C-alpha cells in the first residue's frame, strides 16, 4: 500500500485519521442544511427578529395604485386541534386606490433543493361580496437587476380563486427565465389546472439536476426543464394580491385571506412530500418551531421585500 511508505514521518494522530479514512467505504456524513418555520409568533417583532419582512409601499405585481400593508399580516397561536399559523389579509375599501395587499419575505439565500409549504387557499372572501380576481401564492424570487436580466430566477405557485389571465379559477405554476415591465415581455414555462384548490394544500418545489418539479398534496403537478432552472439565489415569499383591472364593481369592503401553517426548505436534496411531512412532524414533536441552518450566500446579499 503506498500510504504505508515513510509512515515514521507521519505524526501519530494524523496517521490514525489516515488509516480510519482509508479503511472505510462509508461516505462522510454531512449536516443537513434546513430552514423551517412553524409560524409560532406573538407579534411582528419576533417575526422580524427571525429574518422575515412584511412588504410596504407600492409596486409590481398588480395595479400600481394598490399598496402593500404590514397590517395585513397577523399571527395566530396554536389552539387545539389547530396549529399556529400566519395569516395574510388583502382588503378593498371601495376601489383600487383603497386597496391593501399583503406580502412576507424571507432571506435571499436559497437556490437548489426542496421548498415546501402548507397553505390554506380560499375561494371566497372572509367578508363582503365575492368576485375580485385575487391571487394567493407561495414562491421564490431574485431581484430583476435589469430588463430581461439573464440571471433572474423565480418559481411560483399562484392560485387564482376567481380566475384571471384569460382563464377560469385555476392553480398556476410558473418557472421564470426573465421578463421586463415595459413593454411587457416574458420568458418562462408554466402550467395550470382549472379547478378549485380551496382548503389546506401541501405545495412542494424540487429544484435539482436542472429540472424544476412542482407537487400538490404529494402528486406531481408539472415539470419544467433547464431553460428556466434558477441561476441566482432567491428569497422565500408568500403574497396576496389582485389582478390589474380585476375588481368587481362594488362599494362594499371585501377582505380576502390566505393562511400559512409552516414553510420548509432543505438544500441540495430532492425530497418527497411524505419525507417532508415526516421531518416537519418530528420537529413539531421536538417543540422546534423555528430553525435555519442554511448558510448565508457568500458574499451575503441584501434581501429586499419587493417585486
């Protein structure tokens, strides 16, 4: 064996480590890099402390006259038999100028791996007449550095409970290569199914091996190829917003809601819905309501809560 040559010149501890490593065919165990949040918050201060932001101001997507409001984020502690959750609420008071949308964003440092969330989609508003074209989402995104930015990355679940985009009620998935605002130009791959998805849904995105796979409640939904595979680190987001020109003609106040039970990510692995559910159940059994062992991107990136 070549490693036995000149053994007398090797320090004893180093020699022992060398023999152990050469004598074993087992792979070196690596610590999993996982992000998990059970949304067991009492207030916005704790939410922010763990790295989340609530969006404020105005801007894409939707109608530019609508605004994003931190007041649309509320926390609901566990009450048996229900789990704790965060709620996004979007409110219309008369017209688009009095419309508040909601969005939450987590740090920009995720790319390859498995993303998952358990969300409650709704087909009807919690208050007021129905019919506004609302979009309920779970998605990942990077900033658009310039029009048709070739490194732009975005992976979306979007539920249009009252239709829109020339389709009836549908759940959409979209993997983005890039886009520009004006004139509107886009390059992506998408898929949709026109049916109701109201109720609790487990949404999973696998971004591995130059493929993006979407799953709903454990069933494969759509697969997209390497043309739209994410190239840049992304943040994890949920938002609730209205399609431009999609409001009904009503002066009554309408409130739409989306609840999120938990969110999960594991780096560099493709996990099934069953595997994810097992990991989440174990963390809950261990009273682990929040964990983040996913390292920051190097160099660390700003994480704007926008777009």
